[in-house]
C-alpha cells in the first residue's frame, strides 16, 4: 500500500482526510476482489456439482432401463 504525505503548510488536515478516504477505497477494492475470487470459486463448484448430477442422472436412467427389461 502506497501512502503519500503532503509537506505543504496548512494542507495536512486535508491530506490526512484524503489518505483515510484512499485507505477506505483500497480496503473496499480488496473486499471486492476477494468477493469476485470467492464467486469464481463458487461458480466452479456449481459447475462441478452440475456435472456430477448429470452423471448420476445418466447412471440412474441406465439402471432403470436395465432393471425394466
């Protein structure tokens, strides 16, 4: 994290406020990135589970066909 400090007289209060706002924006961006990463993981898990379900349904269908003959 990069922080800047203003050395001009009279601007310290403004810079501290800007710095606090920058840190808040950075924190929110980090949270957003974490949420996006978690969403991508969740989407992959959902896809895997959908594939497993499709496979199980196919197995069930095959078993039903086998036992109904």
